[in-house]
């Protein structure tokens, strides 16, 4: 069993995002890049599965679409424990174009389980994983919060409205991962960091795919009205405002 | 030319979200001077389908389940893409929920149609086709151009007002046909809790954070939610600690919701938490720290100890109700 974890890198969530050139692009100065939180959890789960020899996981690789400047993020994933990495040397432009690049990795090497995060915390698209599955004509399961291997069969748990569902999936498949897949992201050990330096990052030529969308401008969210305070001794006042002023009760 | 709206059903029934989608599609069709068509897949009877007509839909394509035993994104995406091509759709609308998120990207690839997910208003312009969407977990909005002739939009729940506009829809019923139904996934087990308001559907949400102190303090919070017909939620540390179930966790790594009213009780208002709730129409904060960042996001607030304020609020709501 071979697992591929697709990782994107995103500004650290505490970063104050700013825009440049008349709000037409992200201002990258001072941004701390981190592995997208769901991708970090997917990687953690993949490594947990590999740790248990009974699962028969041969290798865990990571895939990233992006320029050379993203290599620290890839090295971080290798330091956490991935065995190998693939990088498609293309500027990510939209979900469709990124999925087309990831498809190229799958054509270069075979994998049984491909994991993608449910969304990337920058453009909040939730699109890459399912697009990749469709491009590869593979089954996929979205919003999975559990993944295990039982006698060689893959069992996933997915969240549905008001509950949970367990499914068995044939490999190869694409799993789109949400919270719950692993408890805490695994962190790199000193030894992992040393080893990561010599692990291979295979460079892949971009596929000739054009994006279908383009962002023209960014706007900050509309400022909210200042908070109106009710007297803690008199919460009925708050209820009255909600009823008659906001009209939400 | 047409606008197609995919209306998912829950055990043969629609819900408010379905009518929001239809209201949106009818309005967009009007802007594009074309007709809106609803597409429904599964076991839905005519009486239920007709309810979509209240919001102005004139035509409904109903595909009975046929060979499909359960929801399979590969199979459903094919049916939706085929219908969109047959009806020459300019725009396809779906919900930005679990099903929509798994279907829309697949349909986008099949039709090579640009996709914008999580839109919360009508397009900003039709030529070029520009929509506004939430990015950086709510820290900004982007104007996105959809560059293909067919476009797909997924609409955020509770972001578009229902628009009543009665019509008597024509229902075209047929059986879903797939040459070879994909069989990659098999359902082993389903666990569903019934009767509770879903967090994503709730118009009022009462949410607690670490300031609730212990899991034993939740009773008045739950009571407040029940009295208001709402759902309960929590911050991430609260679900990490196991004080509340994981499904209740809202925020960047949890659920993203947009209720009409969100009570944040003992929640500091970290950016990651706000990322999940900042689209709420009204936020009420109850916090003992007057400088807590949650008050910058809230329209109404009470500075005070949750263990005292909550029971008093419950009493005030009971009084209002009687
Ligand atoms: C990658 C990443 C993703 C994350 N995703 C999420 C997410 O999705 N959702 C999320 O919620 N968090 C998320 N977090 C965590 C987030 O940064 C905060 O740590 C978390 O939201 C804080 O939870 P809290 O407000 O309940 O607790 P705290 O920050 O501890 O705040 C408790 C609040 O309660 C108040 N309080 C204390 N006692 C009382 C009292 N008696 N009465 C009233 N008020 C009182 C305090 O003044 C304080 O404001 C994420 C963090 C990271 C790094």
C-alpha cells in the first residue's frame, strides 16, 4: 500500500493578511508559511498507519504544486516523517490547474490512497481533492474523519448531515480529509529534521493546464458596528434588543 | 440557455437550504434572461417537488434512483453534468455543504466549467462573470472571475433570503440511467441522531468556550439553545478536551456556519474561531474580560461571569416566551 498526501502551504492563521498593487494580489512580506492544517493531519494519519506494520503501508509520499520557494514546507513534511516528495514546478493559480498538476504526479508513480485536505485555509475552495479524483476517474470520499486498514481493506468514516457513515472503498481512491482523522499533528523530531535533508524531492514538469478562474481584487471584510453592552445585572435588556432591534428572536 | 439548480433531498424531503438555492437560481435566471430548472435525484414525490414552485421554479427534472443504492459522488456528478449539458446550462447552482462540496468539483472537471465555492450573494457582474467569495478564512473577500461559458457556483447556507414567487412547476420524471454505475464505495454502517437541529441548519446557535470552566456547566447553555429552538456549538479546545462532541466544534478547522444569531459564551474570539462564525448576522458575546477580542466581532455583549449571566438569560427568555 502506497500513500500520497497532497500538501499546500498557507499563511499561518494568525498572520494579518494584507494585499498589494491596488488589492490585486496577496502581499507576501512577513507571511509565515505553514502546512495547511488538514494536510498536516492527513500526513500524521498516513504515518500512523505506516507505523503499524500489520497495515502493510510501504511508503508515505507528499506532493506539492508550487515554485522552489515552497521547499521549506516540503522539507518540513519530510522531517515529520514522509519518505519522499514530489514537487510540480508550477505557480498554483486555481483549483483546476493545481488538480491537473497533481494528476501528473499520479501518472509518474502509482499510489493506492491519495489524501487531500478538505480545504486550504487561503482560498477556502474545497475543490482540489474532488477535481483530482474526477480527472483520474477514481472514487473519492469527502469529509472523512477516520481512515483505517482492516485485513487489507480500506474503511473510512465520513461525516454526513446529522451523523456518521462507515464505508469500504476500493483502491486507488482519493480521500478528502477533515478534522478528526488524527488527533494532534505530528511534529518533526531532531532526527527527522536531519534525515529530511537527504530525502529525495522529485521535480516534475508542469502539465499544460490553464486555470478556469482568476481573482481580480481582494476586499477586506466590512467593518462591523461597535458592540453594544447590556448590564450584566439585567440580561433581559439584551433579550429585548435581540427581539425588537435586531429582530432575530 | 438555462440556470440549473441541484436540489438535494434528505429522506425524500427538502429543507430551507433547498428553497434558498431555488430563490437564488430564479433570481440569477432573471438577471440572465433565461429559465431556472431544478434537478432532483433520488426518491422524492410530486407533492414535495411542487414545494419548490413556491419560490418560482417553472420546471423540475426528477431522476428516480434506479440503479443507485447510495450517494456516490462519481455517479451523481455524471448525472448532474449530463443534465447540465443537455439543458445547455450557463450556470449550475449547488449548496456549499458536504454533498455540494463533493459534487461541484467533479462536475466542474466533466464540463470544464469554472467553479466558485461558498458564494453568498448574486454575481457582482455578468460580463465578465464576477462573484465575490470569502477567502483567507473570512479575513478577506475576493472578486473571482469565472472564465468559461458554463459556470458552477456553490451557495453558502443561510446567506440568501427566501423569495416567495409562486409558480406551478412542470415535473419531468425519469429513472437515472448510468451505463456502468461506479461501485468504488460501499456503505457498511450509518449512525444518525434524529430530532436534533443540525448545527449547519440552525438559525440560532449557542456556543461555549473554555470560559465555561467545566463540562458540568453546560446545562443552562443547552437549555438556552432549546428554548430558542437553536443548536449548541463550542470552541476547539472544548471539543479537544472532550467536554462536548466534535461535531459541535466551530471555526477554521471545524464547522463554518452563518446563523442569524450566534451566542459566544466564554469564548475569547481567536481568529481561528472567528473564521467559522464571522458570517453570522448577529454575534452576542458573554465574557468576563471586557478586552476579549470577541467583543470586536460582536454587536451585542455582556461583560460578566458566564455562570451567573447564563441562568439569568435563561430566565429572561422564559419570561419573554410567556
Ligand atoms: C491551526 C489552528 C486552527 C485552529 N482552529 C480553531 C477552530 O476551528 N476553532 C476554534 O475555536 N479554535 C481554533 N483554534 C484555537 C484558537 O486559536 C483558540 O485557542 C481557541 O479558539 C480558544 O478557545 P476559547 O475561546 O474557548 O478559549 P480561551 O482562549 O481560553 O478563552 C476563554 C475565554 O473565556 C473567558 N472567560 C473565562 N472565565 C469566564 C467566565 N467565568 N465567564 C465568562 N467568560 C469567561 C476568558 O476571558 C476568555 O476570553 C485553532 C488554532 C490553530 C493554531
